[in-house]
C-alpha cells in the first residue's frame, strides 16, 4: 500500500542488509573492548539501530535522545532543542551516536558538543545515510553507510510528516504526495 507513493527505491532491502553488516564489522574492530554507549537519535534511528546493535557481539549499553533542529535560524548549538535527554551519565564513556541520516550537520554538532561537555571520553557517529551536499556545519561521520545526493528520502526510519518510517527500504516520494 505504501509502495504506490514511492517514485523510486534508492536503497533496497538487500543493500541495507549489506551496509549494516559492513558497519557492524567496522565498529566491532574499533569498539569491541571499549564498552560503548550506543546513543540513538529518535525517532529516525529506530530501524537502523535495531538491526545494527544485533550484529555487535560485545558489551554495549544503549541510550536514546530526541532532539529537534530549528533549521534556518542562527547556527549556534542552541538551534537544537533537546526533547528527550539521555537517562544515563556519559562521563568517561565512549559514545557512538546512531543516526538515520546526516544532512546539514546541525543536529550532530549540538549533540556531540553536549556529550563532550558532559565529559564523554570520545564521541563518534555511525549513520546509515549521509547527504554530504547538505552540509552547513563541516562534519564527516566516522562510519557512513551510504552517501546519497541531496534528495528528500523516506523509509527505514525516515519520515515525511511522521509517515513512511515503517517502509523497509529507502525511497523517494512521488511529487504528488507533497502537494
Ligand atoms: P541535520 O543534519 O541537523 O540537518 O539533520 C538531520 C536530520 O534531519 C535527520 O536526523 C532527519 O531526521 C532529518 N532529515 C534530513 N534529511 C532527511 C530526508 O531526506 N528525509 C527525512 N528526514 C531527513
Ligand atoms: Mg534524525
């Protein structure tokens, strides 16, 4: 039923599977002895983080934050509002932020800054998708699944007006849906 709203599949289920597998291998190499906290940024991180952490065969903790960015304002870290904060201390801990997509970089700039202020030992990012052309704050995530062009995508956690997060792949919406 949702498929009829999709113009084009950008990342299919097999590609998602392969990418998550590769990311988990890369992260395992770097974090297996670090007991990190994997911090998911809600709500978009949900399908990716779920698939991703199941492939990590070492001790981690998980935490969540919900932040909303005010696009178009000034570019200070104050542009991002914490809707739900982490419920655990990060002092002296290695933090791996799990994101659905990095676009302008504002969200990550704010969250990374906050976690470092709180004394995190390290803060890195694993993101399923990256839109490097959208960057306003220069930032390159440590672990990137797939880089995509500057198009608006939905599915596998990503929404358009809170819908389509449950699509099992990443696609581009038909223009008729926006109008
Ligand atoms: P930014 O990097 O601060 O601009 O924000 C990234 C956030 O914007 C992501 O976590 C998504 O929630 C949202 N976002 C960016 N690009 C898209 C998209 O193509 N579709 C859906 N949400 C997006
Ligand atoms: Mg997000």
